[in-house]
C-alpha cells in the first residue's frame, strides 16, 4: 500500500505493479499509470471540460517558469515568511510536542509544493507527504525539489478522496478550496484525518475589496489570475467543518492591503525603490485590520474531534 493511498474508483488500496514498474494497481483491479514516479489516478478517466481547462492553464504556468512569474520577489518573500510563521504558530499551539511527531501530510492542489514552502520550518521528527494536483507538469516541478521528507506525488482531483480513513495527521491546502464543492471535500478530509489531526488552510476571502477589484479588472494581465473568480468566506468553511467533527482551533486574517499591492506592483513592474517603502506602508495599515473576512486571506486550523 502506497502511503495510505486508495483507488478513487473503488477505495481499495493501491500498490506499484512490480512486474512492470510503470503502473499501479488497486486490489479491486483498477490500473493507473506511473509517470516518472508520479501516480496518475486520472489516466483511465475522461476529464470534463473544466478540468481540462484548468490542467492546460497550470501546465502552461509550469512550462513558463513558476519562479519567473512571481509578481514581486521582495514582497513574495515577506508574504511567505508571514504565512510560514503563522502556520508554525498554529501547529505549535495544538501540538506543543510537534518536534517528537512523525506525521503524514496530504496536500490538496499542491502545485509546485506549497507545503514545502510553508511547513518546512516546522521541525517534525519525520514527515511522509503526498501531494495531489491535476497538473502533471506542476507535479513534476514539485518532485524535482530537494527535501528531507518522504514524498509521493499523485495526479488526481480533490473532489474524491484518495486517502484511507484515519490515515492523515495533517491535510494542507493553499488557495484551492474555492475550486471544489466545499461540502464534498471537507467531508472526506474529516474521514481521512486521524482523531486529533489538523486541517490547515489558507484561502483568499471573498470580502476583500481590493482583491475583488483586481479579479474584475486586471485578471487578464497576470498569470496568477485563473478564470475561477469564486471566493469563499471564513464562516462558510467553519459552518461546513462543524458538520464533520472538525473544530476550529486557530483563525487569523492576513495581508488586507499587502497581497493586493503585491500583484499590482508586479503587473505594472514597479521598481524596488518604490515597492519596498510601499510594502511597509501597506504592512502598517494591515496591522489595524484584524477581521479574517476583510483580509486578503484567512488561515484556519481545524482539529478532528475524538470519537
């Protein structure tokens, strides 16, 4: 059995076909391709039009060079540091003994490896990790990164679970929940988490005024604006999570003005001598906006209640 991965068709355990080394089979008889070590669980399914569009988009982003497309390198580093510190704080609050833990992390819509970026500073004892995404090229970028974690990458849609029940310590997601049926995804996340496990998410809020203006007027000028303009609110996630024994244990809003400014400066190619002071001005304004709904994004951590 591979990292607790199960077949999306019949929910039976999946293992590598040792006879060929280039395919996977579940105990229910369904077979899937292996592409350079990446398990393709969509290889024997017909992709719908929306999924194909998303795959093309993110494949193109990967081919264009993900790092080269960053709107503003200075602000990207600052935003990344803020998020990393917040995730570490949230995990430390719930698991004071996190340095002694061996954890299994599943990431939804991992892209080029968001969990590596944001959770790398959390000094777990050992980490096993499965990253899922619909873009094979983004997964290839992620699989090429050097890390100490034991990893497996899977091409799959998060609309259906690929994890065994009670198998995950952490489910991690950054800016992907609005692409799915929220109730469906949260339900399987709860089932896949162990009792006491954490669902950690960072999601753009639907209520941030600057982001709403940006999505409406300048989305075609940035490679980071995909066609899906739907965003969600913290209360929506909280209400659905409560149905499935997920208790909100941490909440924080981030980057009311900093994140919209990040995209604006990148799109219009503003030089660092201007962008750096503007960042610190925006950061000082952000300090006074504490509402997760009104901030650019909100970080939630849910803990699965014990039975």
